């Protein structure tokens, strides 16, 4: 009660204990607020209070900010149910868009966008366009948040207008606005990456200051832009796509053999096959990838050299990696995963290790996101085991971990196991096997098998331990009572089988021990695997061939009581043994085979009957094939080959395979293992054409001014290109941009000369030249005064090397025109952009702005000249103004100071403005320079940010 005193929490206890309707009609704002709070409390409890809509709408024009806010919240909730009544308040919303209070403007815009009616969509678009240029950050952020709501109305005719507003908001200098604009970009125009091109470096600079949700979206946008613009980094893990795609070999191999070949790679190296597989999933998407990589449709996939760039020389890639590096230490685990995804895909292989400790930190610090982090580490560790191999202890399992987390940790441990760490990992596995959760114990046994296949030196130790475990399982529980696919005994047998396949001769006694325990094993899948080993290794060593007769008689004796999978495996095994048998045991094997076939032909399952009929005809003594050449009998050698080709694959229940994740790290699809709504793979490298990218700002300004000057002739009239013949010659004193003189005669000529001195682009004729047969030009002094025609100038500019007429080579001399192109001072034509260094408090203090000057430092080429403007906005004189460096006195390799000492401004009268040129050295083109501003005895910290547009 003490904590609830003085709050509105009591409204949730019994919000309808009073009559709300009279309170809404009250003339006091406090009573109206009380009624609206009770209505919102009822809404929060799930009750329908839409019948009060007319009474609430009439209060939208109230002057009380608290009441207006409550009305807006109510309207947002019920506007779609009462569209006609909601339209009555549109005029009030439009009026509030011009309110001096930015909160009112933002609330009005948010409510208008939340109504989501096609009738008012044009009005909302105009309001959003207006608020996108609002001087208040919060209003611009609300405008960005309103864009996805407008886009949901499917306004196809207004799509270009929405994209234009997104571009304006992306160019904002406020981190809050940029974060909301990034979310709007992802909803409105996620594929229009040309909008990012204009603001790429500014977005990278502002990325660390954006809120966490905005950082996640903005990181994904920047990553897609860099890949679409420059391609993949050839030093990264994605470089495997640059090589020839040999994912499928020419010879046909089984899935088990292919997986075994991948898992046999040494853990210290990069698993190139797996990296290639995952990388293609990132670019193509899982659906297209599986269709390309299917055995039925083998389509090669590779990227050429033009779709790769160097991460060490490409500035955009370096800036992206530099700006996302601080985010690896973010407190938000989703931001860390997004930044790790960028470094995993774009960073060189030797720099990928920087993602290890941040991932391990959030793995230890957050139990909520532990499973998500492990899902991403699973792919990283599988592709590059050497990354996490030194940190294997971080993946040891706690008793409080869920089964899903335990399974992921086991898979990671089996991927990163090395010769130095396998002993400690196996000690942990011994404890895990004794866990009461037998499903977890079975997963541990499967991990032991994977470790043994990666480290063959541990095969003998692991096989002995697995055989001991098998005997313990047979003694401690009745396996015939139930069967689970992930049972400990099943996994132990699978691991033993995979170890035997690596080197069968040295594991003959292991097979014998398994066969001897066949009578005590009741699990059908385990019996089927052991029977498969009998047929596969029937001729191995000396012991197994001698015991075949006894084993086959035992299988024939228990055939009728076996499960379906075991019956099928018995028929296959007996067929393989008979096809390769010779000597005294052949007659016994034939009798057993005929007996089994007779039993199988009477079986209730049609699969068993069909297989029996097929084998009976295949191994019949009179098996012949009628052909065009006569009668052909199948020899015993050929029969053995045919049987091996048919039955080489084991008939058994396959265990759960490893779920390889082909989706981008950190995405929802990566977690659920299917394409979630909104998931998009990475764009095709270098798919952003140059035609889709607008020209840089400076280029547009230069070309615009050149076009303005060339569009008029001497008399100010328009010059059409079709009139080139009439306007035959340009004077040598005329520029290509044209003159703007208004008079004639001597005065006009003098003004013309002055204008030419200030023009940006000038092209003038320097005479004609004669070229002899040796290709040497000789200028003709007599022709230096001749003027070059417009058509000759255009043909000279468009001429390509080697495009001359072959007939002209026969002439002894060729007359050509020469021109001189001169570029004026760009700094005088373009006004530099001004930035705020210190804003006046309440507009009654010192105002300091700065801009980057075009002057060149006379001290060092590393120093940047900056023009600083000081304006006294107060009514009193300000004295002692100076800028001082407060950072450590670092210097460059050339001993250049960070800040050249500035001359102190003794006094500044009210309203007076003065300028100073300072010279600074930026240690990095993205990091601001920390300075201190002294005036009137006060010291204020300021930051001087580098000009990333020209750095």
C-alpha cells in the first residue's frame, strides 16, 4: 500500500467502480483524465470499451497535454473499429502538426499513422513528409516510425515518395532518427541500396550511437550494401566460393562416405567443404542451394574474381569492420551476434578471432540467450575448429543446462577436439555417460564416435570403452522392454561401426565380441547393425570365416521372431555371404539360404516376400539371361559384384543427422532451421550496378554548373546542339562553359575576361598540329590563332584510341586540333558545409561553428586546415577565447602536433563574429578530436569531428 500510494495503480484493481460516462462529459480536465485512465486500464485487462468512442473523440481538441495524450492512446486502439468517427478528428490532428510543442506534433503524427485507413493515406504522407524535416529529433523519429505503417497500406503509387523520405531520414545526424530510418528502410525499400551509397560513411560513423534495435537492423543493411557494391572479401572464409566448385566428385559416393570425408578433416584446419556449403547457403538461400546441389540436378556454382575485393585495401570494407568492432562489446547479445556476423563474413581469416571472446562472454553472462549463442558458435566451430579449440573448457556442461543446450555443447566439443585437449574432454564424457538422463548419455556416446573419427589415434581406447559400456547396458536394463532411436546402446553400436570402417583389419576381435553378444541384444536396430557387419566383413581375418556357419544357423533359427528391419538385414547378409563363399561351407550356406527364402515367402510383410523372391531368382543355379547373342550364364565372380552393388548400403534405421545451418548467423531462420517470414539471403556480390548509384555530391555540383554555363551563348539565348553549324567557331578567349557578358565592345570584353578567370571548367584551343608518319606532332605557328569548332571539339573529346580511319594512314600528314582543359578553384565555387562545435545556451551565449577549409597547411601535409567562427550571442563582452587540446600529446610518425596552438581572442563584443584558421591532425578518419574551449574563465569540452566525406 505504501508503494502504491500516490500512483494510478489502484485503477487496475477496480477500474469500473465509478460511472465513466459523466466524467468524460465533465468540464474539468482532471475528471476527464481520470475517466480516460480507467478506460485504458479496462483495455489493458482485455475488455471492450469502444462504446465510449464518440465521447472520447470530442476531447481531442483539448489544450491539456495530459488529456490529449490519453485521447491519442485511446484513438490508436479503436480507430480501425470506428473509422468514420476517427475521420472526424483528422482536422484536429492536422492542426496539432503545427503546434509549437514538439510532443504534440509527434503525438498527432503517430495517431494519424496508426489509424491506417486508405482514405487518409495521402494526408498522412504529407504529414510524414513535413515532419521528416522537423527541427526536433523526436518528431523526425516519429516520422520514420510512421513510414512502415504507410507502407503496409500498399500505396504502390506513392512508393517513390516513401523512398525519398527514407533517404532524407537516413541522412539525418541524430542517432535516434537514423535507427528508426533504418527500420523504415528495411520495411519500405530493402533492396534500394543506392540510398545507402549516399550516406554510407556517415551511417558507419553514427552506428555505435544508435539504439540497440536500430543497430541490429543497420548492421544488416550496411553488410548487404557492401556485398552488393564491392563483393565478398577474398581473404575471408567466403573465399572458398572463388575456387572451382568440386563439392560433388565425379564418382558416385554415398551420403555416409561423404559425411565421413568431411568429418575426417583435422580440427586445426578450416573445413573447406563445410565452409563452401554454408557460404553458398548465405548467398543463394537454402531452397536454391538444395536444388543446385541435388544429385539429380548438378549445377556448378562459383564466383569469378570480379565479385571479390580485398579487405585490406577496400576502404568501405575497412570502415564497416572498424565501426562494428566496438559493438562486439555491447551489452545486448543480439547486437554482438549481428556484429559477429559481419566479421565472420567480411573479415580476413586471421582477424575472425576477435569474435571469440565476445561470444564466450555473452555465453557465460546470459542464460536466456545461451541457446541462441551456441547455435551460432556451432557453425563457426564446425567451419573453423581452430577458433574455439583453446577455449574447450567453456563448453563443458552444467547440470542446470537444458537438453538442447547440452546437445549443442557436445557437438561443439566433438568439433574442436584436438590431440592436446582430447584427454580432458574424454574425462568429461565419462561423467556425462553416467547421467540419469539416458538421452543425454546417448548423445555423449555419439560425440565420442565423432571425436574418434577425427582423431584416429584414440580409436583403440574409445572402442574398448564403448564395448564396456555396451556390456554394462546389457546387464543393467532390459532393452527388450522399450526402444528409443537415441538409446545409449544404439549410439554405442553406431560409433563402433564407424570406427571399424576406418580400418577393419585391426578391429576383427571387436566384430567377434559384438557377434557373440548378439543373443543377449534385443534392440532390433542394434541387431540389424551387427548382422550387417557379419555380411560386410565375412571374409575378414581368420576367426570370422570359421564362425559364419554357426552365425547363419542361429539367424535362420530366430528369423520368424525378428522385427522387420532385422529380417531384411538377415536376407541381405546371407546373400552376400553366399555370393562370396567357396569350399566346404558353400553347401551349408545354400541350405540356410533356401530355408530362409522359404520362410520369407510365407512372411506376412510384403517387403520381406518381395525381397525373398528377388534373391531366389538372383542366386538360382539355373539363372540365365536371354539376349540377342544367345544364352549367357552369370559367373560367380560377376554374381559377387552384383550382390555387393545391390546390398552395399546397410539396411538400418538412420540416427538423427547433424542439422547443418545454412542461414545467416543471428537470424531467426538460423534458429528454427527453415525460412522464417522476412528472411532474405545475402545479395549477389557486385549486383549493385553503377547505373543504380547516384553520382557523388561534388560531381553533381560541378556538372550542374558546367551545364548552366554551357546552356547559354554570348547573348543569353539557348544554344541547341543542332545549331552547331551556324555557330561555327569558339573564340580562344571563350570558355567551354560560355560567357555571361551582357554588353559588347571593350568593356564587355574586359568583363568577359574577369568572368573567365572565375569559371570552373575552361577549354581553349592551343592551335592545330601536323602529324607526320612517325607519329610526331609539329605545331603550326601560323594556325595558332585559328579557332576550334564545336563539332571538332566534340569529336576530339569522344575520339577513342585506335579508332582512326585506316585510309587516313596512307596520308603523309594529318591535321589535328589540340585543346587545353583547365579546372578552376572548386573551393571558391562551392560553399563549405558548416558544423556546430558549441551551441549557445538559451541563445544567449557564445556560438562556435567550424568548416573545412580548402587551404593547404604550410607546416605539414598531415594537418587539416579548419575555419572556426566565433559569434557572441549575448549582450555582454566575452573575453579570453581559445581552443586547447586535452588529449594526450600524441603525434604522428612525422612529429606533427595534434593541434597547432591557436591565437587567443582577447575580447568579442556583443553580436560580433570573428574567424580563425586552426590546423589539426586527426589520428583516425572516424574518431573525433577532443578539445577544450576556454572563455570568460570557463572550460567546456568539445569534439571536433573529421570530415568523412573527403577523408
